[in-house]
């Protein structure tokens, strides 16, 4: 398998998405549910080159609705860079000149990897709701197979924010001999009851859209109302009250007209959320959203690895940890990160924890790139 070398300059950051087959009928992927997948492809991107010692690989895991395109551009005139592009470059968190960085679209995703929106080769039709339910662990096992194909054994680091952090922790416990460092940003060892509740309502919106049709919708009749509503609600949880107040307050769309005394969109924040919901329809699949929110719900690191004990779970790894949270993140508040850091310290592990100041809410892990560069770069590049 060839490695795509990224020529990382200010004017030319072109990277190609590739696809690897990580499960076949001869080598199926067993799932935690007891099911197995005989056909699995993962879309991925690589940045930099694996060195001769194979000691410079970093695996980045993405969050719920992101993809493998973590940095760079797909073509010269691409208007959009990858979702963590500002962390890539000389002197920054990830340096393609010295490191070999890998990011894959998760198992169950809809950005090139096998999931509910994929075609099942055995039937010739879309998987839809016939796709088996998966877990964070299943995602991690699939990505370990990808690394093996790329010739990567031991990783310099695993890195993840939000759901990416779930994967990073699972990887560190599942393959302890393969990980030197772990970077966790705005994440938790499990989903709270409140977060599960938000996911449940999001799925309710999709499942009750008349176009959902038991998951058998067509491109022409997708459950757009359900999916956009789900996204609108989730988006609120990614922001902070302070950020919403600063950006919108109680501002009306047409203040000169005053209140219209009807049910049209009067407030600026209403139109903003509607825009977010509609924009999401262009890049995501409803069934995939159902599956991936269940992945979040199922995740409980202590239950999976420590019989309910976080201390027992983290005893499986000797890796060094950097953990960062944000002051205004109420989806994964600082207490979640502190619980992980406290557990690691109890075990005598090398752990650094920092709470970063931000008004951006949970989205800070995507937006506060200067602060992240300041802490991640020295952690990853120090001896």
C-alpha cells in the first residue's frame, strides 16, 4: 500500500482520501454485538511519511459527524480545509515534515467508510437498518487493522476530541503496547444521562419523520425534517449560553418591524439554527446519525474495561496522557476530564491536565486551535 506524502507548504496542502479493505469474507470483523461484518472499507488520509524506524506515527480520531479529512485541501481550489487544519504545520501540534499522521472515517460513518449508507455487497442494496449496531471498540479494532496495513505497529500518539477521545482511550486500553502518548480533548469516560437524553430526542425526530420509512428512504425522499431537527438540537449542546447571548441575544430578524405575533422565525437565533440544520443535510445521512448516536450512548470505559471501575480500566495502560477541557463546555464539562486525570494520577501515570478558557462551548475543541497548539505541540514533540 502506498503512503500519500503531503507537501506541506502555505500554498500547497493537497491530500487524497484513500480507501482500505479491513474485513473480507476470509477475514471478517467480529463485533461486540455478536454479529460480524464480512465486507469493511475505511476511508482514510495520511499526512507525512512513515520513517524507517516506524516510530513517528500519530493516529487522530474524529468526532461524531466529522471525517478523515483532518487537514489540508483535496484540490488546489478547494475552499475548505480539513477540520483541524490549524493544528498542522511546522512548530504546531502535528508536523507532516516529521510525523506520519493518519485519520480514518469511522466504521459506521458515511464519508467513505462502511456503514448504514453503504452498499452491502451480498445484497447489492444499501445496508440501511440491516447494518448491525456497533460500538467504539468496533471502530477501534477496524482502525487497528488499517494501521497494520500501513505498516504501523507502535504509535507515537493517539489523539481525539469528543467522540474521538472515546476512541483514543479505548485504543490505549485495548492495545496498551502500541501507544506511547494519549491526547484527550473535551471528552469523557462515558456519556451522561443528560447527553443520552439529547441523543434519544434526536433519534426520535428522525424515526418519526414520515420520509424515514423504516430506514428505506430514497435520495429524493430523505427524512430531511427529522435529521435537520436532530442537528439543530445537537448544535445547541455544542455551543454555550454565553456564546449564544453574545452572538444573538434576543435580537429579532427584522427589529424595525417589531414582533409579528405569529409562528414565523422571528428571532435571529431561530434562523441560525435552521441554517445549521439545512447545511447538515448536504453532508450527512440520517441512518448513520441513528447508529453513531447509539455508539455514543453505549460508551462506558469503566464498564467495558474495568468491571465498572475506572481505576481498573486505566490500569491497563502505561501511556503518558495530556487531557484538556474547556470552561464553557457543558456537554463534556471539566469534571469529566478531571475524573480521568484523577484516576490516572492515582495509578501513578504521567498525566497533564489543563482547563482552557473559552466561551465557545463544546465546539471549542475545533475552534480554540491556538490554545491547543500551545499544549499539544510540546507534549507530542518532547522526548
